């Protein structure tokens, strides 16, 4: 397939009213050459207009838009146009002068190799986006992460590693046998670090996914891939939680044990690559540990969720995806919450809870009585009403076929109440009426100063129905049990990320950053006031970016 003819006028300066200045481009999008390999894809009628998008003010293609059915070509679910970009964004509104630093957001942004299109949102090759705020100005950049999986796909023009749902096709039986061996050793698993990005206490910035080998160090200024983050311990295992708890003083994560169902709770110090075991939790139900995409902590405890949606060794081996991918729903195995003391590794509570499905914990804290004794742990999460269908809804075909029907399954802020008095059961209830946020709830953040502590506010994506994906930015007030919602028709916002104002004393004194993929193919970075939840500024990208998952903040030194 031919690469698109590429306008020669790249790397030029244009006026800020044209949405960017001093833009640096490299290879051009789908059907584009990336280094040696060519990622060729069927030509999109809009590709011919790419140079316009890159060099002019917001470009809408009204007649073309009408011709395209539904949201088939929503930019949120379309591979990123080009491998990298950097430029200053024209800003409407005012960026607070105190906002000084870099927001990084990671996510799967390229969903094809050659002519082959991936099927699931989580399969895409990682696209890292950077928003640098300084003196009221906003410089944006994006770049593909150079994982082995991405480089091999570019070089060979085919999928070479096992992604979330995609499996490379073995050329013959012998290579299939080899492939099985590779699976057991982990060699065939992807290192496509497409899920999150964290800043460690020592300043290193690491992109992550659920395979341990997919821990990749990047330069937050240039977005260069610096190399693998190699864990120097011998704890082994192939997978870990995609969301470690990272503070200036520690890195905590969970390593699921698929052979002897359970989890290792491990800790790593800043400056070190060695994880040390705090303790182990044995599963109480099921043939395998529950999927732990994330987990919460309090000041003194690590909470280990045992979700009835469990890893499945047979599904890991399959060539074709099953409805729940590498997982299986085992309601008979029940759901549990375990509480481990961070200092001793002892389990202080292990309770059965109602069935649940969650990917993202919001926060947790210790509830105390009037004498200051801890009586319970409260853990909040984005809970999908114990329904796994959200995984299927996140298939690209479903995301790309929105025709106005309301197909997003309901979700809520699930609040676990875990008593520490030896009770055998814990509770799970909605922390507020889910109607407040349109019964959509995922992709959450809090003020990081409240991590593990009693808190009042959470930011997340909710729903304005009908929709097929969370389409609002939502501020949840857990005290008043109310929500404020930001919504723009047809827009797909990414996870709202809270940055506190230096010196703030109120929990919600700061800004919320999100990136918006618009219906017309455009996109912008959005700043909302953390308290009023009103827009304070937006910076328009030269073209819309695909949806992204999780981010982190790197303050200016
Ligand atoms: C690559 C392999 C795996 C990878 C797992 C990955 C990449 C998991 C990523 C999970 C994510 C991004 C979950 C996000 C959830 C967001 C939701 C529910 C949003 C809802 C909106 O309404 C394993 C499967 C671990 C195994 C082998 C290989
Ligand atoms: Fe996540």
C-alpha cells in the first residue's frame, strides 16, 4: 500500500490563530511509513484533507461528515494521524500562571498494523501525549512509545506479540508449538505500555501496562523512549496491576499468582528497581486470582480486591478472543476484599462482599470511632453493577458504531465498607445516586494529597444519555452526594486529572485537565476550575487525538 503523499510544507511556523506555531512533524498518518516498515491502511476519504487539518484553523468536513454513518470515524477511535508532533497551542481563556509543569497522558492510540485492524480498545499501540504549561502558555506534543511490540510490528508489518485480545498468527504448526513455549516464558507477551504513566519518587517516568515487561522509561520532555524498566528482584511472574500506587516515598503494587491463586503485595523504594514483598494474600474463591487492574490503599493498609472476574489460563492460551478475553466470570466463587497491614504484611480483615466488577478504585480511607480506633476501611471504586458487558462495549466496532442508541451499561460509585471487627461480610453500596452522573462512571482521579485519607471530591467521566461511552466530565461531591457535569455534544473526554494549586488549603482548589476528541475530528486540551467545575481555558490541537487512558503530573523543578 502506498504511503500518502505528504505535503512538503512541514516544520513551518504559522500564526497562532491557525491553532499552532512552530510545529514539528514527522511521518504522516495511516498509510504512513514509520522508519523502515510501512503501516499501510485502506485510504480514508478524509486523508486527502490531512494537510489542511495540520495547517489551518479548526477544520470541519460538513458534507463528508453527513455521508459517514454514525460515529464510524470518530477521531477518538481512529488511529493517531502521525507518529509524532510538537507545537504551541493557541489558548482561549486563561491558563493560571501558577500551573507550571507537564501533564502526560498515555493510552492505546494506534489500532492497526498494515491492513489489519485491531478489535479492542486496549490492543492499540501506546501513544503518549504531553501538555506543558508554563507562564500561561501551552506546548503540546505526542509520540508513539517505542516498545519492542511496536517496533516489531513496524519492521515486519504484522502483529508479533500477544496484545490484550490480539494474538499473532503462527506461520505453521512448529511455530505454534514454539509460540506456546513463548507464552509460558512470557516471551510472546507484549511490552506495549499503553495503559498509564507514573512519575516515581526519584523522578523517573515510567509507562505501564499489565505485563511486567511492559514497563518502559520515557523522557517527559522529549517523549523519547529511554528503555525498559527492569525489575532487579527475582519475584518473577508475568503480570502486575496496571495501576501501582506511586508517591514520593514508595511504589506499591500487586503481583497476581496464577499458579497458587493469590497476590503478592510488593513495595519498591525511590531510586531502586527492586521490589520487596510486604506480604501475600491467598485467594478465598475460584480457580484463579481476580483481575486486579487497580487497588486502593489507606494510610496503614493495602486493600487487595478479589473480584469474581478472574484470570483464566486457558483463555490466555487461546488464539481467538473469548467474550471476556483472558478472563472468566465466576459468580459462584464470590467476591472478597482483603486488608493487609503495610508495616507487618499481616491480613487484618478478609471479608466476603457482594459480587462486583471494577477496573478503577478511586480512593480508600480508615473510618475511626470517637476514641480514634479504626473500625472499618472504606474503599470507593467505579463499579459496573457486577456486569462484565462493559468489556465487550469497549470493542472498537462497538465504539465506532454509535447511532444514537443508549448502549452504555450502568455504573456507579461503589463504596465498600470493610469492618475491622472480625465480621465475615462487608458491604457494597452506591456512594451517591447514580442518576447524578447519568449512571456512567469510570476513569477517576482525586487530589493526590488525599490519597488514602478521608476525602470529599472525586473527578471522573459520567454519562449524558443516550451514549455508548462515558461522555461527561463529572465532579462528585461525596459529602453532599451531588455531581456537577461538563458535557459537549459528540465529544469524548479523557480522564479528568486534578492538579492542586500550590499552597491550596481546600481539597478542590486547583484545575482539572482533560483532552477532548470532538465529533468533527478536532480536539483540544481543556482546563476546568476544580472548585466551580467551569471551563477556564482550552488549547486547540492542530487535529483531534485518539482517546487516551491515564495520566500523571510532572511539576516544574
Ligand atoms: C497484554 C496482556 C494483558 C493486558 C491487559 C491490559 C492491557 C489491560 C488493560 C486494561 C484497561 C486499560 C482497563 C480499562 C478499563 C476502562 C474502563 C472499564 C472504562 C469504562 C468506561 O465506561 C493481560 C490480559 C493482562 C494478559 C496477557 C496479555
Ligand atoms: Fe486503568
